[in-house]
C-alpha cells in the first residue's frame, strides 16, 4: 500500500516524492480502535473506548492502514491546496476489504455528517484515478466509505436516547446509508457512532 501512494499516486499526478514515508500502520489484532490524535497521527489501540473507529477482526486478517490525511499533507502545497481528504484508507492483504474512513469526535449533526461524506467522496474520486489503486480496490469483495463518530446520537427519526441505546445495541455493525455519489464508484456508505464496530469477518 505504501508503495502505491509513494510511487503510483505521485507519478499519476506528476508530483515530486512525498516528504514523509511514515504514514502507514499494520495490524492483525482481533480487535483494535483507531484514533486521530492532535498531531494528525493515526494511533492504534487495543483497549475498548479509546479510539474513534472500532474494528473487530476475528480472523486476524493482515491489514494496512494509510494515514491519507498525513500523506496528502506531505505533498506539494499547490496540489493539496483545497483538496478535501479523509483520514484513513484500510486494505486487507487478502481480497476482502478496502475501506476509506473519516474520523470524528464531535456532537453529531447534519453539518458534521455532510462534511465527512464530502471528504470521503472527494478522497475516493482522487485515489481511484490512480490505475494501480483502482485495481487494488476493485479486487476487494467489500468496498466501503465509513463515517466514524466516537460520540453517538440517535438517528433523526428517533428522539428518545433510551430507544437509540436499544437500537444501537441491535445494530452494533453500523448503519448502511444511501449515498449515490459513493455508490456510483462501486462503494457502500456506512455510518458508525459510539460503540458501533466494523465487523471484518
């Protein structure tokens, strides 16, 4: 994955080499959480409730996580200027998963959700123009853009917190939401809040 961004991505956009090479993480932990810290670094945690995005990986798939925000920020100012970007891109070494993620720890509202969705759409459009990355993504059986918010909130159709708590306990694997712009690119859109967890199974 790192080489796809350092070589293929920069070559496609006729860019000089990225100024950082420390923008990927790997894990095969059966459970982990990802945090976007104040320094724009992605941090992996195995403790529950620490990170912004939660992943259950019972088959202990080998995963690579690209800090896409950090990578894009390391490129030339003229290229990155004005480009929205998601926080992470996760790919399994197997043919199973390719996931873009936007991480938040804010009171959920329509503006936050729309901003996250826009960042995911923009990032997906940019990376899929790189043939090698598009080929990798197309080889995966599950392709998702995910909005993660550490803080939970009931969907707008439900106003009672207790009702949402019961609903969230039933839908621990997040909510698949409609997003034609993402779906047109062959991906599904999911929202995860609070304790909802991506099931890599």
